[in-house]
C-alpha cells in the first residue's frame, strides 16, 4: 500500500458514521452534503429543541466573512491562522482574504479526520498567496504555532481565528491558556477573532439542546457568559462594536438577520 493509501485508511478508521459529529452536523445546518444520516437525526432533534440553531450557524459564517473583510482591507492583515476550521464551505477564510489581498497567506488547523479528508478543498490559493493545512489539536497551541511557521512569518502580524472552537474546550482555564499561548506567539498589530455560544442573548433555550448534544454526539460542548468570553480577551483592544452577537458585528448597511446567541468579537494585540 502506498503512503497516501495508508494515510487514507488511517483517516477512515478514525471516522465513525454511527455517532453524530459537530463538523458534519454543522455542515448539515449550513446546507452542505458532507454528513451522514445520524448527523441529520441529531441535527433535526437539536433544531426541534432550539429552532434558531440553523440561524446561529449561518450568522457565524457570515461573521467570518465580515471579520476577514475588515482584516484584509481596513486592518491590512496578510496572514491568517484559522484554528478549528471545520468542513470547507462557501466563503472560506482564504477566499475572502485573497479576494481583497491576493498575497494573503492562510493556515487552516483541525485534528478532525472528517475535515482532513476534505483538506484539499482548502488548499487552493491565488498565485501570490498561500494556503496550508495542519493536522493538530487546539489543545496544543505550541504544536500549532510550530507547524504554522512553515507558512506564516510570526515576526509580522497574524490574525488568529477561533470561530466556534473554544466551546469544545470544556475547562475554562485550559481554554484561556490556549488563547494566551496563541496570542503570545504573534507580534503587536496582530488580531484575535472569536465566536462562542452563550445562554445569554436570548439563548436560554439552548441549555436543553446542549445537554442532548453532549449525550448523543461528539465532541461535547459548553456555553459561556459574556464575562467569561471577555476574560479570553485580556490585554487586547476590542475593535468596535466590541463583544456582541455575531449577527450584529459590523452589519451596518446590510441585512442583519435575527439576533443569535453566539458572541462575536475582533480584538487587536497592542
């Protein structure tokens, strides 16, 4: 068996079609096709318990587009470290960034075997820029930085993207340490982009849905308060309008859509 064949076999052995998985369920909510029947069943049950979850998924994706548009344009950022990438869909980070700045360089990070099988779809790039994929765990930020240095120059500003990933780190102290280590590795002028689910912002009804999820799907998830999310941003300068529902971040002149119980924030390292 070739090395590629062995690697593919190893990936397939890590994928379970019998347990709903976040990357696939999220893909289902976004209208994608990369999911199994079990993902649809769990996704539909969560939706029945918390009907706005599909709106959360779409608002989170739209926030990514607006945040990267701001970073590549107004902020002049040319390097992106996207941790917890998820399955490729429309308007991925490199597509948004390179539309504005063709020389943008993007590193995608995930340790999900499902995402790894689709990584080639993320490795398209403009001729001037670059994209790469790192198979690494968000719990190991130092390994992420070491691998990303093959593509990114950490002497120049980097935008760290943590969209919907810290909610899978159940221990808040560990989540805080992950953010601290990643931010410490980038220079002044870098940015942190973060989204996180909450039971605030009208999300109280999500508590039962999260309990169901943790009993029937993987990985387990947790919500956090605005105060807890704000603590992740210690020492950083929040970009206006600060920590808000991701559906309300810089939506001036656009269709805001419904308010969703998902915090969104962009912050600069001074």
